[in-house]
């Protein structure tokens, strides 16, 4: 694939509801209502338009990347990928320069490569990432304030997996216990987004109590850079016969970190394509986890639908054995702010992959223009 022209846009779609990641040290982390990110569109020599997004958040509270920083970096390294022939996704990432970390930034370019390659080769994207035609089962996230009635409605819609964001609070534990008791058959999970401190005995007591509820998983309770204590926690659950399952999200950015988690007995990994650096890395991680009997599912970064289509393709991989976090189009963005021509529809808890060349959902250039704050075009010299 060769890029003749690369158009980059700083876009600000608005979220219907701000998305809280939970508090750390008493400080809230809330995404939105403005969801700043960067859209990449590459015109290839064959005349196709490849799509990718840099799904950074507006502030570095999920990982060290953030959108203003990514935009500055892009002005320096974006021109490096124009006018060069690329044969695999790592080549385009390497062409950006010797960049340490910045996986979300790199993923934008790797995914752009896959997106364009699928179109050029006339094949569905899933076929390039080890996927198949199977429909993708998805779960739902509900706020902890949701009533039993709200939860019953979600179950009636067909969702088998329900996720609730929690913090190190007795109140959160009691809410989850109520949901568990009222819905014993649902796959109930909690996501703590690193809000528990392994050195705090009260936090560790609460984690044990959450584990005793026999949840599908406790996602990322401890700090992002602390695989060690996550492993120790899982081993303690196993040793003491507590049905707790630790899932890692923020902690897994590289294949080496994945190996550490697998070796230590972590049973579940949330794979976010942006967090790990692109579809090619996500595929390697899922292949590896599958070969070791470790379950995976696909998480999201509140990305627009054309990028969710990338996640959907990845979620058709046979190693993805748990319901993924891929919502339909209307779930997050205010009307008109999601730059897609046709919505991604859910049927119950299932989204069907489209059997067409490329990602399957087209860009709405008019909507894209309306959410653009600034734009730069890099041309071949
Ligand atoms: Mg998470």
C-alpha cells in the first residue's frame, strides 16, 4: 500500500453522557462531553480511502497519551508515511520514527494500513486479522446507579453480560451484591479502572468480597503498571478457593506484558486494539492467549463507528470467547456526531459482520467535517 495523500483531522464528537472512569486518590476521571480524538484518512495509489483513528483521550488519565500531544507529534511524523510503499502494518508504524510507547498513536496508522489493504484486496477486514464470518456477541455497561428495573430491561434486550464500573467503596460492593442476587444467571462483571490500592487493607478486603460474589471477572483493580500484584491477587484467590477472576486491561500494552500475565495465571485479558498498538498486535495477543487457554474479549475507547468496525472485525477471531464491549452506533455520540453513513445495528446482543470488502461501514464526510476542529493535509513532495 502506498499513501499519496494523508488528511488528518482533530475531531471533537460530543458524547451523550460523560463517561466516568472512576476516581483515583479522590480525583474524578471523566471523559466528555467533548471526546477529542484524531481521524486519519489516506488516499492510496489505487484510489481507496483508508481510515484510522488515534483514540487518545483529552487528558492523560487512562495512559500517558493525550490528544493535544498526539496532534503535535502527528505534525512532525505524519509526513513520513506519505509516498512510501508499505507491505505490512509494522512497516508503517516503523516509518513514523523511533517512538517509545504511544501505542494509541501507532494503532491509528496500523489500523489505517489494514483498512486500506482490505479495500485494495477486495476482502472483508476480518479475513486479514484471523477472524471469521461469525456474529459478534456484545455486552452492556450500566451505571452503578441503575435500578433493578433498568437491569431487567437490558436482560430482556438479550444481553447476557453486564458490566458495572466500581471503586473501592462499601456502597459499590453492596450495589453489586444486590444485582448479583437478583440476577444469578447473568454474566456480571465489574471494572475498577485501577482505582484500588494494593497497599490499602480496606481496598484488599473489598476486592475479596467482590470476588466472593462469583463475578465473571474483576477488571483491572490495581495500578496499570502493576502486573505483579494482580498476579498475587489471582494466586491468593486460587489458593483460598475464592471464585475471583482477575482480568487485565490497562496493564497489557505489549506482548511481553501479556506473557507475564499468562505465566502468572491471569485467566482473562481485555484486548483494546488502540491500547496494544493496532490490529496486528491485537491478533498476536489473541493468538497467544488462545493457545494458552486464556480468555479474551474486545474492549473499546469510545471510538466512532468506522473504528468500531475495526474492533468488530477483530472480535470475530475464534480466540475471543467472551462478549465484547462494542455497542451499536447510537449508544455514545449525540445525533450526527458519529461520522458514519449507516448505523451499526445490534440485534439483541449480537452485531453481524458485513460480508463486503473493507471495514463494512462507510465514512460520512459531511458529518466528519462538522466535528472537525482543525485539519492538515500531508502530500507527496
Ligand atoms: Mg476496562
